[in-house]
C-alpha cells in the first residue's frame, strides 16, 4: 500500500493518475471532506488528516509499505508557517511511519535545500530532510528544480501575470537560471524508485535537460501564448514594496472574476538565484532523457489543469 500525503496538490494529482492502473493500492491523505472523491480508481482510498496534527495521523499508516510525502508550501499563510508544515509536519509523519514499521519513506524536498540557506523555504526543507535521514527508516529524497505541467503553480502565476498586460513586469534582471522538468518525467523518476532497493537511502538532485533564465522561460511561455507585450524589469525591492497593493488588487480582482499572481517577498528573492544542477542529471540518475522546456510548456498550456 502506498500512502500519499499532499495527494491533492499539483504533483500529487499527476502521481495519482499515473498510479491508477490497478497495479497499486493507494491511500491518499486529504484535509477536507470535499476531497473525499479524489481517489475513485479501484484499490484507492482517501483518509482525512493534517500532517501538523499528529492525532489526525494515528493509525492512518497501518498496512502501508511506502509513504510518499509531498506536502509543502512555497508561501506562508496564517498558521501555516514553513516551520509548522515542513518541520513539525514531517516529524509527525515520520513518527507515525516508524510506529507502523513502514518500509520506505519518500520525501520531496527541493533543489537548493540547505541548512544554511538564507531562504526559509529551502532551510526548512533541509531540516525536514534531516528528520527523514535520522529516522532510521529506509528513505529516498528528491530535490527537483521547478516541476512544470498542467496546473503547476509557477506557470499558472505567469499566465495570470501575462493576462494583466500591457506590460510584463519581471522582478530583477531575470537572469537567474532554472532547470524546469516536465511533470510526466518527474513521475517517471518516481516510478523508478518505488520498486527498487537501489534507490534507498539516497538524495537525488535533478531537473530538466536545459538551464534557462527566467527571461528565457518567460519568452517561451509568451511565444506559446502568442503574447508580444514588452517586458519591464523592476528592482526586487520595489516589487516587494508593491506586494501589499497587489494583495488589494487580488481581492478586488476576485470580485470581478479576475485572477492575479500570488507571490511572497521570499518568492521574489528566490527568482534572483540560480536553481540548477547537472543538465544530464535525469539521464545519469534515472536512465532516460527528459523532454525539453518548449515541449513541456506546449503540453502544459494545451492541457487545462484538471482536478481528478
Ligand atoms: N512544484 C514544483 O515546482 C516543486 C519543485 C520542487 C519541490 N516541490 C515540492 O514538491 C511538493 C509538491 O509540490 P506541489 O507543487 O504539488 O505543491 P501544491 O500543489 O501546493 O500541493 C501541496 C500539497 O500539500 C498539502 N498540504 C499542505 N499543508 C498540509 C497539511 N498541513 N497537511 C496535509 N497536507 C497538506 C496540500 O493539501 P490541500 O490541497 O489540502 O491544500 C496539497 O495537497 C512540495 O513539497 C513542494 O515543496 C515542488
């Protein structure tokens, strides 16, 4: 039995779809009753719980062989802080996994996770990795760069930004490089690890086959969406100072059915630093060539985000 925490998110939904061939038994953790219909395939079930509430996890891992921990946030909201979700949440899930003698614990971290990182997102991901590694459970940790596919948060934010027109604001010079990987390729990497012993107690850093600057990524998305508006670079400090106003416009926009990008000051700063690793990482680690970004974005934009 595979237990998926974070099953309702972008990565989780794509993973569920790929596991629904009938070969696997899957239990998905959901936080609200309205997600109870998430898993309808034979052999799939949902269970309600929150990783920050250890009581709600009690007994939920009975009969589970592998725990897939995909829960994470990129932006803090109210009580949902990085410490609470990444650190406390991971500890709760690990404790429950130990109690239930789970055979394999998979944790999705992020490229750049580092205990000394100035970014809370990356620092708390690294702290969560330490909890997983120190648990004594056989583990696999993925540290992917940006994952792109129908419904991913990054592309959705850019699409909303582009629709606002007539200018396309870029925080900073847009020269920081990323290594986007297509969600189907991430799933392929994941499927390699679940049935094999070779992938246990290892940390995998990987990304797609190109290093692309934010400017290049934006231009490829604009080309595919046939948008020709001029790009303007805005100093990160000014962008961050403007975020409270964007929040007001977001609320107003919602009233009129308009969507606006939702970003935090830390996300603006994360756009200023490279998030890359070996360009052949997937080929070296998992033995296949992932698709390039142009094809990734074509497939992403042509398939509407769909809720399973
Ligand atoms: N997407 C990327 O480009 C990328 C790159 C590198 C690493 N990652 C990591 O990959 C993981 C999945 O990313 P994603 O893009 O799929 O994120 P996502 O779409 O934001 O999904 C996050 C998931 O976590 C769940 N969640 C949040 N707080 C929770 C809690 N307290 N208890 C239980 N579940 C909770 C959400 O449930 P609700 O639906 O109830 O909110 C949702 O299912 C994250 O850990 C992320 O940091 C993502």
